C-alpha cells in the first residue's frame, strides 16, 4: 500500500492540528492550531513541489505517469496529427484536455519537465482565482471557527494531488465556478458555457445537467419561473456541440475518428473489473471488481457496475426531490459530487472540483449549529482524499464517507408547529 503518492500526503499531515483545533475549547490555542493546519496544507506540499521543480528544470527527468501519457498524447494529436489513443492508458475526452496539455507545453516547444512545471503554475493560479471568486459569493462567516474551517477546506481539497499528477480537475473546477457565479448573477448563458466546458473535460459532469433539469421540473410544478435555468441547460448543449464542431473545422488535431475511437474503444476500457489500479473507490467499480474476483464473468461484472451506477443516481434523484426548496447553487454543487461518485470511474482527486460543494455544505453545518463530529467527518474525508491510499478498500471507504457527507448536506429542517394551549 502506497503512503507517499506525490504531494497529497503532505496535505494530509495538516488534518491532525485541524482536528485538535475543532475539538479543543474555543480560544487562542484552538485558533492557532486551525491556522497552523491551513498553513501546513499549503506550505508542505508547496515546498515539496518547489524543490521538485528546481531539480526537474535543472536536469529533466521522468515525470508523473498521468502527465507523461497525456502530454505525449497531445504531442501526437496536435504536433503530428496522429492518434492520441495509440498510447496505452490515455483515456481523456478528445477536447479540450489534449489541447490544454498542448497549450501549456508551449505548443510543443517545452520539454516535458518544463511543461509539467508550467502546468503546476498555471493551474495553481486557476485554483486561487476560483477560490477567491467563490469566497466572495459566500455569506460572511459567523465565527472565526467557521472562517478557519472554510479556508482549510479550500487548501485541503486534493488540488495539490491534481497539480502534481497533471490532472484536469482544476479545469473542471473553473467550469463549475463559472456555473456557480452565473447562477447567482442570472448570467444563464455564461453558466451553460461553464457547464459545457466541465462536461467536455470529463463527460460524467453532464450529470450536473440532470440535477438541474430535475430541480427545474420540481420548481415548475409549483408554478415558479424557471426560464433562466432552462436557458442555462440549452446554452450548455449548444456550447458543447459548438466546441466539438469547432475542433472538427480547425486544421489539425481532432477528427471524427478521434471521437469515434474514444466512445467505441477507449471508454469501454476504463475501470474494467480486472483493472489493476487500486485508487478507484466508486461503489460501481468496487462491487463489480468483487463480483469478478468471486468468479463472475467480465460481462456480468460490468452489468453489476452499471446497475450500481443506476442505483446511486436513483439515490441522487431522491436526494434532489427532498431538496427541491433549496437554492440552485446547492443542487448544482451537490450534483457535481454525485457525478464524481456515481460512475465506475471515481478517482479520489476528482474531489478537487467539489470545492463549491464543500464550502456550501460546511456553511450549512455552521448555520444549523450541527455537531463537531460532523465537522470532524469533513476533515477526515479531505485527509483520505489527499492520502490517496493505493488500496481498493481504502479508496472505497473514502468515497463512501464522501457520499455520507453528501447525503446529509442541504437538508431542509422542518419547522415545528407551536403546541396548542
């Protein structure tokens, strides 16, 4: 079992002072511990990556596997007009992921070590911008404890893991942040474009549109005006089609064969029951893998995977029905988390794009003055997401705890009627 997988474990160290800062009686010591946790969550992995950057820029060497294969695929696609999926374990949707690697690699001019460090810097700035913009939409924290916890969550989401591995979860966070801001400001077309961007980076984010559509239907039955959210959904579809069409019209790079190969050959190979990766923790993957281990055929194991995904999505729909009176921002943030855990492909670093969910859920907990035990669960979930233990049971427990946090979030507290007499 791997305990040191890039920058994430350095963030996990910060969980201990954060937990102590939540459980100790409120005072100077508790506040100092929480602030120490925030500093550690950024400084330790930041120092680790700064040293790594200095070494790699001085003497280029092998980079993290995920960045390596996607970077090479981008060079093939845009530098040689060749097939990116000829590289084993390249699973990204044709656009915009490969183009982003190509762009941040200096259009092929940077060596792979330089491109890797450039990826860290640009995506790190993107993370900061998203956090600042989202922070400005939050109600003013009611206490220093709440403020410290929200800041810690921003630092402890597995963004450092995403940077180190060269993943695209922060690009998705940018799209979901755009959606969040647009909902609040009534910029529905912009919000649809943000959702389209997120769904093109990872197609499972299209499930956020399912959540929005459910909320629209529930509110429309009450006779409410839902024209704006409907506009956002239409804009998302139009933007996605337009961007895909643009990739086909521009010279070089993506063709219809690229999209065909992704859907017909690449997508079915992802997270199969015989998969050797040990950091996928979705119920759909774990139960299909267990069935395969117990002797089920690969086909039956994949049927189990699909069935479990349907069950999780059914739970998400029930969750939405029970929260029809909640703001659309919460539904969108919640469905971003459902989109992470429902499909069989659920890597723990995907939680980076769930920052809007973590912040809104934490604020709800403070507003309703729920127990410190629940805040502890948030910190433990973030710690496990950062650790990314190379163990299927550990990954499953991590995703299960995240689902538990999601399930209890944004509940509408019923108003008790005064007793007669």
